[in-house]
C-alpha cells in the first residue's frame, strides 16, 4: 500500500528518463528545394494582357516574344516539376510548354528567375516580425 | 515557495546543448537560462498549482463553448472569415496539443490567471527537458512538477498519425528549437515529422497547402500565431484547404487577452480569475493594461488610479485593450517571478518559472528551474 506522499510523487515524477531521438540525431526530414536542369520540361501561363497576368501572378510577369513567329505575350513564372501539363491559371489564355535552357535553369536555381512548382505560390505566411512563439527568452 | 541561490553546474552550457537547448544565453540580458537561482516548493503548493491549472483550463473550454454558441466575437477584433474557422474547428472538436497559462502565485492564496498562451507557447524545451536534467544532477533527492515530456508523446498519439509538418520561423533559434523538440516527441509517438519554414508553405489551387516537395499538407503543427496567418496573403485559403492545423483556430479565442473579461463575466469572483474589463479601466485601483494580441509583454502597462506607473515598449499599441486587476507577482531580491503552467491535451502537466526585473514579464526574462519536497 502506497503512502499518500508516494502517490503524489508518482503522479508527477517521471518513471523514466527523457529520451530525445531527433535532437540527438538531427534526423528530422526537411522539405527540399525545387532544383531544375537544362533540358527539363517546364510550362508557363500566357496572358492576353499585363493586367490579366498581374491578377494571377502579381509582379511575377514578364513580356517575351517567343518562337519563330516572334509572337509576343505576357507570361507568368515558369512552372517546373509539375509532372504533367498543368491546368491554366484563371486569367490566362493557355499554358505553353517550353524546354529550359542552361541559362534559364541556372537562373531558376539561383533564385534570379521566379518559378513555381505546379501552380504553387509561396510566401503567403511568414510576414510577421520575428518568431511566432511566445514566452521564452529570445526575440 | 522560496527563491534560493544555487551553485551552477560548471559545464551547464554543454549539458543544456546536448539536449537541444541552444538558446540558453539569448535575449537582451545575454543569460536566459539562469541556474544560479532556483525555486523550492512544497507538495501542497504544487498541488495548489496543479488543481488551479486544471480548473482554469476547464473554465476556458466552457468559455469557448459559450462564445461560439452566442457568437460573441465582437471584442476579439477578428479578420474576415476568422469566426467561421473558429466555429467550424470548435464544433468539429478539432483536437489541440498544448498551452501555457501564466499565473501569479507567491505560495499564499490562490494562483491567479494572468493570461493563457494557448496558441504558440514557448519556454517548452527548458520546462520539459532542461530543468528535468538539472533536477537529476543537482537535486536528485527531490521531485519536480513536470510530466510534460511523456504527456506530449501520449497526446501526439491521440491527435495525429502519419506525416505531420512542423512549420515555424526557422531563422528564430528559439522557435526552431521548440519545434524540433515537439517533432521529437511526435516522432516517439510514431509520427513522421517534416520540418518546413512557415514562409515555404505553398498554396496550390488543386492540392491546397503543400510543402516544398509539392506534397499536400494534411496536418501541420505551426508555431506561428493564427491571428497572423489570418491576416496574411494566404489567410483566405485557410477556409478552403483541408489542412488540419495544430493548434486549431478555436485556440485563438483563448490566446487573446479579449478572453479575460469574458472569463470574469462568466465566472464572477472566481478565486483563480482577476477582474477584467474592455476599454478604459475603472477610475480606482491598480490595473494591468494589455493589448488583446500583445506578445512577450509588449505594450503592457500598469495603471494606478488612472496614472501609468510602468509601460513596456512594443508594436501592439494600436490594438484594442483590456484592463485586468493587478495581481502582484512573487518578488524577491529585485526580481519578479511568473509561473508558466503547462496544459498538455486537457491535463495539467508541469510548470516553468520566468523571472524579470520588471513587474511585466517580457523577452528579457530568465528561466529558473524548480523542485519540490
């Protein structure tokens, strides 16, 4: 029969020591970046006007003349690693396929050229100043 | 309850770091973890804190239910769409993981609720792990009010399975360490944790929220305030997506100081609550003035008969405020101590103590370990 004091102690004190798995091994899986290579298939939305493009992609729009016809248009960012032809974004006139040149692949990998995985946009969270936790010592 | 001087372990930084506690010397003072002092409690005092925490948590859940049923969101200054998310998550009983109540307690009289950090509490790794290791090495004969670690593992088993994403501002060492610790406990519950910076969370119209590998995020722990998420670019996507967030949106009600006057209204005179009002304070008496979404004590001020006697700086000065009756903190040797009392699931799970030279506990505070006999 346990004394009352022992019952209280058992209620609060751990019966085993703390084991940390990930902190000891740094084994947590992190998401990895989208990397592309020259020759990869990519897509981008084509728009009839700069305003239409801005509605879907904000500032990530460029004007370019492409192909032998020299046909010009407004384009959203490259859509890479999408697996298959993505559906067009809401205000585009369609999706065009392209093959990444070495130069464009390099720009995408360095971040100089904006790119999206499929229709994924990022940066929609995280605008707050500093960390999000409350109660510790650091800012 | 007694503040005691204590001889620091000669290798304390290394001891802390081997358990992932890397931010022990962060903060404006350069010393966050301070084991040159510690707190000694009696068993009766620990019982008092344990029982008060459990009772307060029950009052809080009851308050959320009453607010949702009556639609009383007007004082929470919610962005569009937030009320619907809160209601949906509450009615669906989307489970929660953890929270930390800040209590005023000096060993005599009932503990008083200062606020409930129910959405994104930190000071977790130091409470769950660092002070436990300290206890085993410095006071092996004593006990500690601390079953946070095993309760977290058990709670993870109840609330999630499979893959869970852990999102935080990863450039913050403290936040990243906290999330890594939580992921560790999740891993021990059989969960596959995936770390992601909150800014890398993607939105795909066909798949909802996705990670950097374009995998759908089905369940995500986020150490990032729900009220911030709601006001950011993806805020309107929260209602469209099937992602289950931990903590769920209904915890926002408890993490806002706007809950405090409602708790008082629902339970007037309760021994663990402090009188609280919206807007301007009553003309007499001493009050703590708190913006409803202030963090780390920012913009909190103490008002005595209409006169401000202490005011913390910050960036939340534009927010609506509440006034809460002033409750003196435990005070010795020029420091004030606030009790951080942990709730894991719906259970009281342990405490951590932060000290500050100011009567307003801020990010200049120190963490001091405790034991009880």
